[in-house]
C-alpha cells in the first residue's frame, strides 16, 4: 500500500479555498527560527495569502529555510516591524490574537472568514502593542494538565479549525 502524501492527494480532492478568503499568519517576535520555518510550512499546507514575521529579522535565515523546506517557495513572506503592520493587512481582515486574555473566546466559536491569526512570542506571548491592534481574541481549550503548547502547534489548531469552519 502506497503511503506517500503526493499520491494520496492526487486521488483525494480536498476542498479549495476561495481566492479572496485566505488567512494571514502574523508571527510576533519569534525567537526560534525553526518555529518560523514550521509556520511557513503550515502556511503552505493551508494556502495562506501571506505570512508576516514581525520583529524577527535577526534570526538565522538558513535555519528558517531548512525547517520550511520547499514550502518557502509557495508562500509570500514579509519581514516587518510592528508599526508597519497596518499597511500590510488588507481591508476587511480581522486581526485575531491567539492569547489567553480577558474577553477571549474559544477558537471553536465561529471565526471570521477574512482572518489574520496573530501568534505571539514563544515565551512572552503577544506584545502589548500588538494586543491593542487586535479586533478579536481567541484561546485554544486545553482540557489536560498542561495549559500551553508550542506556537506552531497552536497555529495548526487555529488554521485547521478555521478551514473546517470555512468548508462546512
């Protein structure tokens, strides 16, 4: 039995995204290059319109590319500073901070179609400046003993929940 995804997905038709309804991922002040690479790979998996990497231009490009693999050729990646963010987000997109803040709702509640997922630093979460820019705040319910997860895993949960809601 063939188990390679290339062959599987050539026969199994996955519902596509509408061209004007594609999410954006914003990575705020990541300190680990492999997390940026994982986010890039994830972005190519889901078909994001772009990935905006904030305040992380000093990270080793080779480590990012190694983790992202071929995905780096399939995703628009923008390195910027927080103050440049408003000009990088198209009109109509809802900046949704993934953070455990007062007023946050579950990622499983209905999500905006035009969404920009804002993911925070691995240790400190979202910066205060970026939190203030967000229009919406979501958390990932975690019923187990540990109440945190790797930022790229959190992004996976969010993006695939958004996709599930869009295609249903």
